[in-house]
C-alpha cells in the first residue's frame, strides 16, 4: 500500500487538472499552427507580388491552422470555455488573409468609398453626406459612424479604427452562429460545428471582411436572430428590446442585410405558426418581424429613397439574362473562371462545393424529419433553418449571369446560415458513430468546401497583391495617380466636381477628396473621351456639365494602351466594346490639348488634368 500511495504535492503546488492540461495542449497546438499558417500566408502574398504562384502557399497556410482548430472545436472532450476560445482564435486567424492583403489602407472598390465616408464624418461631423463612389453609402451611416467614433476615442487613423471594428465584427459572426445553433439544438458541440460550417461560405474570408457595410451588418443580423429566438422562447422582455435595437442597427448599416434579415425573420415566424403550444412564440415572432419591417420601410422611404433605384437595374438585368439562358438564346450568359489564373484544382473545387453542400443537406434534412425534437419551438426553428439553407441552390443559377453573379455571392452569407444549422447535427452524429471513417472524410470535405467556395467568391486579384494593373478594382492605386490626386487637392481644394474614368475616380474621390462622376446612361460623360479628334462633343453634354458646375477633367492615357482587367472603363452599362483591344486611341485622349474649352493644368505622363472653360465652348 505504501508503494502505491500517492505522495502529497509540495506546499503550494497542486496537480494539474485534466482541463488545464487540455487547454495547454490546445494552446500549444494552435499557437504552432497559427505561426506556421501565418508564415505560409505571408509567403503566398510575397510570391504573388513577384509574379509567382501563390495558391499552394495560401491554402497550406489556411489549412494548417483550420484543420486542428476544427478538430479541437468538434471533439467530444473539449470543454465549453476552451471551445469558445478555439472559435475566437479561429475567427481571428481567418481575418488574417484580408489583413495581409491590404494592411495599410483601402484596396477594394467599395473600401475607398467607405473610407472616404468615415473620414468625412470624423472631419466634418456630417452623417448623411453624399458619396461620389457609391451613391447610397451616405444613407447608411452605421459602419462609418462607428469607425469615426473609434478613431476619435482612440486617436487611431480611420483605417486602423476600421480594422479594430472589422476584426471584432468577424469574431462576433463566428460566436453569433454558435449561439444561434445552440439555441436550436441545445448542444455546444453542435453549435461549434455549425459555426465552423458557416465560415466555409464564399463571403467569409474576403468579402465580409472588407471595409464595407456588410462586414458589420452581417454580425448585427445574426445577433438579431439570436435575440429573436430567445424572445420567442419567452426569455424576457429584455430580449424583445435587444431584437428591436439590433434590428434598427442593421437597418441603418446596410440595405441588403436589412432586407435579408426581414426575410429570415418571416421564415422563422412562419415556421412555428400553427404549431401546438407555440402560439405565444408565434405572436412574439410576428410582432418583432412587423416592427423590424416597419423600421426598414420607414428608413428606405424617408431616409434612403434612392436605394430602390440603385438596386433595381441589377435585379432587372439579372432576370433578363436568366430568361436568355432559359430560352437557350445564349444572351446574358457568362463562363465561370474564363481567363482566370486560378489553378485547376481550385476551379474543380468551386464546382464541387455546391454539389457537396447538396449531398450534405439531403441526409441532414432526412435526419431532421425522422428525429423531431419534442419542443415545438425547436422543431419550427429547425424547419426554418432548412428552408433558409435550401435557398442557396437556386442562387447558383444567378452565378451564371454577369449582373446576377454579384447578388448570388451576397446571398450566400444568408443562405449558408441555414446550411450550417441543419448540417451540424448530422456531422456530430457521424463523428459519434464512426469517428475513424467520418473524421478523415469530414476533414477532406472542409478542405474542399473552403477552397471551392473561396475560389467561387473572389477573383485572385482580390485575394492576392500584385503589380499595378490598369482597370483593376484592387490594383489601380499607383503612385502616379495618388500624386495627381494630391496635387489637385493641394492646389485647387476639396469637393471639386470632376469627370474621370472608374479607376482614377476611385483615387480622386477617396484620398483626393473630390466628387468624381464616371458616367451613366442619363449623364454619359464617357462621350467626352469617345469623341474623335476634330469631331465636336455633343452640345447637350457640354451644357449638362456646365449647368452642374463640373470644373475638371481627368484623363488616364493608359486607356489607349491597355484593356481594363475587369472589362469596364467607366461603368457597367457603358456602350464601349473593346473585344480584348483598347477601346480608345491616343488621339482621342490627347485631343483635349487642342480644344479651346479644356485647359491643361497638370501632366505626369499617363495622368493629365484639364480645367473646363465652358464660356469658350458656348
């Protein structure tokens, strides 16, 4: 007995508890994986900058952290606090690709607009100023006011304040999905699996991490749903108030997310309507849905009435292109990955991802039908999640049209929530029954879904840095354009009305502080550039420019040498066809040197700035 007795520990030292050992092992594993993953991601970005293949290094970096994080989050023995810590670590790591992509300032098209809007609030204190880059942004100041407030309180720059807000929002997305799943399934392990599954959607790594209003609106929407479900479960009046406050915050932050929120609230409320014993919950759900819908309607009608006109052309054109596909007319279609530099295995994974999602949803739906929860609320919530998840698959049709592709990508942040909630219980059941077989299969599934969805959601030029490229929304920021915009602001002032192409307009309209117009059907400023030397510019356009007090013209002579990377010179509906060749001649772009009503005031080689003198033109 004496030989087998446990000797007492030295004074003040106690044996390590199993939970402590587990936490230390998890911390050591994820720290090592995080360092290795970050190193691989940095290597991928440096490879892209030097024109080498970045894809292998990128996915090695992502998977070397993702797979052990998934294992720790989904294993049965992980404690609740440790599981939360793993999800937070995973959320922070998955923000790293976007952070490394542009750590010092905006690069994506919409980021320039949001950066300008936030900076304007910080400088001038005006919430609803018009934005020249994306015209409806000023009507939804939730993100910009938050970033400006953080910048003012911390003394950080607008960009660094934005990063603080966006990283916090990214973490709240992961935790919010986990809390929402736990509300339905009453199991923390299933909740963690659902959170991981949601992060496989195509918007998670890059689109919903950019400096854009979606990045804050999505977590607000998810936590509104958490408050909705808890209010419907009669957890107290506090959750009713929380649902209303969060819904209002979503409304003032982003139009599409607010509309998506109302649609999802309707699905959840309808799913429990008529169920025995669920009448009070249904009344609460419908009351909150109607209240939230009233907030959305009121905001869109009285504060942001331009939103409908902004969204309508995209929807109408997408529906027309879908009709062309249905009738086999060939009009409106697009070829996926046409001229893409993505490797073949990324492209194959992109096509496989929706097929695998459908293959997971079918048995998950069958299991949901056979194993109904005793609680009518939980049964209704699960049915609602299934209905939301099924909306993912019709959106795949929209990806085949140029105008609908953008809407399809944006919809996946909503529909994938339903997929994650429905598939998570099936994953846990498979791990419990046949871990040795299911574990490796699920690891492979996670890898394919993560790679495929990301490849389908973002072009390589958005995901990786690289040399400057004319006509790129992410690589149009060149020292020459920046110097020209700074010169105009320093010598002529801010808030000048200028005519520019899409890419010069991004820089002059953001860091330059000007109000560029890049053309539209009703204001075709691109006709200035299209006019041939010796041919008069349409007098109606000159009169329109004069009456609206436009003062300067920006000319980028690269338009005569290069085709835009994304195929657009000015705007999506421009009547300019290039067929792989530059749409302009040098004569068209230098004719302004000889016109009496355009006076050159700046020339750096590629970028020229002219001042209008419409008195001479008349």
